């Protein structure tokens, strides 16, 4: 059973706390409803760029002072940007929680956006690093193939063209629209008193968030219907072909999300999964092969990644299609189903021994308007998944007709030869 306390302040900020008296530390996160799906093409990447700039100084703290404070604490301070949120998070001893919160609220509500040009170069280097890493770049390509021109299809890092030219004025305007008190969740897990935390957040928010309250945030573009499956190929002189087969998945509110987790584990999400065993362990055709999935408010994504040499490419994709077909036709075997359920339940329970994971679960659920279930309910939902439900979801999400394909490698011709038997007609449709 997970016990948490939730308070909504007058300005709309939500404060959620899970007290854990047995620990001496506290994990805290400020979750902002601002991500790459809130951008348009002309501002692709501003959410992530802004996340970087939060660390470059505030109304009360310089960039060096922010770093020195958390180093003195022996604590951790970091941030991340996703498609539907940004989070600034930390873990400190409970005696340092008030100071940490003061610094973090200053970062979120009162950044100076200093050192813009220097940090611009850092972000451009990060984009270049991904471009040089095909095993990372491939996921940007396949997401573009699945979601097309919808904002969900753009890389979270944005484009080098936008980052090279975006102005401080544009970044400030985005900050004022999205970093509003009513668009922020403060989540804490560990040694923290909820009422004390609420009072601190309220006083700090009043002192720092005035400029961020102006205007209204623009509505997110809904994902109404997926575009037709697409094929994207990026020629690079790599030793391996990096290939993803992917399709739109299910939304985070869909009850089938627990079935999706079991399907992921059975097909390619664990060391005993079918694809890992068939492709890597038994045949030695690839080093890296796995399934992946993500869920958003109105849609999701699920797919398979494999990195392999040219001579193994067609066989790897054939095995992927074959194993999906077996699951659709017969469902997982009883031993597979049981192992997948226990794997998921064990990973969830182990993760809850870390305060940062508990905080993240609270904050992410609230900022994404997801149902916040207690642990007993989650474990029960996983246990209730049966083989027929897994087979039906595999047929719905992983059909050959719904797959988009993205690949990086030396020869498009070889890629097309391998893809055509697996996704009949996709190559012809992509060429039309």
C-alpha cells in the first residue's frame, strides 16, 4: 500500500508527498507540463534548451552557487525533458530539503536565462552526439515515421537550425506560457513533513512566480489519427544496420497498459524473452535486440529494435515477424506468462525501495493526468492479465500492416529487400 498526501495551492500548484520516516533523505521533483509536443516547428527544441538554461542562474543564485550548494550537501541535482513534461529533481538529506527547494523553485520560476550563447553550443553538441550515435538516432527516426508531422514525431532535442537561432525573447515567452504555477507539480518522497512542505512551496511560489502567471498556455495538439505507415532510411557507412519496426500503441489511460507491459516482457523486454533468446542467444545474429514502448495522454508507441550486420538482417527481421505471429496465434505459453508477470511485479517492488523512484511515480502521474494507483492495485492488474489478452493486443498493436520502419545503414537496397517480406507493400507504398 502506498500512502501519499496531496494538496492543491491557491495558484493551482499541486504538492504531493509520500512520507517515509525510516529514511534520512528526501527526493524532490518539480514537474512542469511543458515538453516537446508543446512546440511548433519554428520552436522545435525550446523545451529542452530551456531545461538547460534553468541551471545557468536565477534571481537569487548564480550558476556556480547552484552547483556549489548541492555539492556541499553531497546531494544530486538534475533535470530531464520528455515529450509531455520537464522535470527538475534532486535527492538530499532531510536537513537540506528547505534550501534545496528554495534553489529549485528559483530555477523553475525565476531563471535569468543567462549564458545563452554558451549553453546554445552545449545543446548543439548534444544534438551532434545523437547524430553520431545510430543506436540513439534510430529512435528519433522511427518516431517521426510513426507520428509523421504531429509534434510527437519530432526529436525532444529539437533541430540544430532552431537552436542556432532561437532568441532569449522566444525562450522567455515559452517559459511564461508553460511554467505557470497551475502547470507545476511538486512531488516529494522520503523524510519530509507534508504540511511544512506545503507552507514552504506556497511562500516560495508567491515570491517567485509572478511573471510566470501571465497569459494562458496554448492547448496541446491532440493526436487524432495516425498517418499511414512510413519507411525512413538514413544512409551511413556503419558496420551494422540499426532497424526499428514500430506502430502507434495505447494511451496511458488505457486499461490494456498492463497487458502491454506483459507483452513487452514476453516478446523482447527481458533476457528470457523470445526475441533475445531466438536472435541473440540461440543463433548469435545480433548483440542488441529488444522491444520498446511509450505511452502518452492520447496515444502511444510500441516497437522492436535490432542492430545487426548485413548478412543477418533479413533473418533477424524474419524471426521478429515469426515470433509476433506466434504470440498473435497462440498467446504466450503458461510459463512465459507467469515469468513475465513475476518479472514486472519484482521490478516494480524493487524500484519502490528507492525514494527517487517513488517521487517520480507521484510526480509523473500527476503532471500527465494519469490515474495514480496504489501498489496493491497495480500488482493485481498485472496478475489479472491472461494469454488471450496478450494475443489480442499483439494483433492490434504489432500487425505487419501497421508497422512503420526506420533504418540506418550502408545500403537502402539491402534494407528494402529485408523489409518487404516482413511488411508486405510498405516498400511499394513508401516509394509511391
